C-alpha cells in the first residue's frame, strides 16, 4: 500500500471536525447536572472512576455505564 492511498482514506472533504460535546457523546458519555446542596465524591459502579460534584461545579461528563447508578441517587439530571 502506498502513502497516497493512506492520505486519501484519512481525508474526508466537507466534514467538519467534531466539537468537544459531539466527541463526548460519540464515546458513550452523558452530561450530568448535580442538584444537591453539598459536595459529593462518588465512584462509578462500572469503571470505578471517581466523580466530584458540588454546587460550584455541578456539571460534568460521566461514563455511560456509570450514569444509571448516579441517577438512582436522585441528585442528578441528564443535560441534553
């Protein structure tokens, strides 16, 4: 295979690069908003990633596999 074929396959004219939010959605993440009054430090049930939410920083992206457990606490909303 020559280099010209590789370059042609990688280049797609007319397609804009993904925005950060589009990239996050394409990787299976959800944007959660914390509704509680204090700071919480919570680990996701699947990846054990630690998430820190507070009234000052109520929003962040969460792995799709961890969303159900966080939503079940009643302290989060999904931002669409």
